[in-house]
């Protein structure tokens, strides 16, 4: 009976770890050594503030696992500093800094059937971007037809405070790295293919990444 109890506890522990892996939310002490944070997250960065003539809402950080908030982490890669790498299995975006370090942010990725992987270039960036749903999205959601000429940037715009536009071979992939007005989607499969970030995080990324930066999604 004692052996059976131990076996049940071991099985529960393994299942719990698998669930965390699937969710992409491993606690810091279970992350690989190269992906552990170098310093605590400065949660004051997520406070409300003005962004130009628009108000940026505060993020309630207690609703997020610490690994989904901006942190500097150890990160091994042969990619050059300035490269953006998105790990879709872990819901993380890395901005390579070099010398074994990167800035890591949490992201939302495409829901089932809408995922995208590959390499490209960030050929354009925009502040409080205009959002124009593609025809395929309007076909799936006819109520979006009112925005077929575009929705002006603002707090209700689904692209949030910033957008980085991904191109391949000089052509727009329609994939964006952008802010969001639904912060609770971070760390989930929630989008139609783009990569969402908390508005404070996408502003930080926007300020660090120039046009022409390489992006890898894996």
C-alpha cells in the first residue's frame, strides 16, 4: 500500500510538471539555467502613465506569472544582438543583447490553426497603429466590416500602443508583433496569427528594435 501511495504521488508530480510545460509557465526555479532572470522585474514599469497624448493603463502584475513580465535573462544563441526570437512553445519573446544575455517578454500567440513560424525582417514600426482587418478575418467575423477602411489607433484598437510589421523577401506577411487591449491573453493561444504583448512591453521593444531587425519565430 505504501508503494502504491508513493507511485500515485510521483505520477501526480509528473502530470503537474507536464501541465506547466504545456502552459508555458514554468516557475523560475524550474527554468533552464540559461533562462533564469538576472534580476527581479521592476513592476513599477507597468504603472499607468501618459504616452504622448494618450493614457496608458496600468497592468495588474499579480495576474501574471513572473516569467511573462519583462526580465533580463541568460540566453544562449548564435544570433546577433538586436535579433528578435519568439519561442511559441513557451510564450516568450527574446531580444538578443549579446554576451549570453537577452531581454525576455511574455507574448500571446496564434490560436490553434493560426500559428506562424519562420524568419523575417521587421521592416516597419508604428506608434498607436491603425488596424485594418484582412478580408479573411471579416469573412469569419462579419461585424468587423465596419473597420474595412481601418480603425484609428487608440485604447480600443486591438493593435495596442505599438506594432512591428514582419516582412519576408520584401513582402508583408501580415504578421505583427503588437500591443493589446486584452492583457489577460498574454501567455495564451489567443490571436489570429500575430504576437501580442503588454502595451508597456511593446513600447519598450519598439524603442530598442530598429527597422530592418531580424525576427525568428520557432
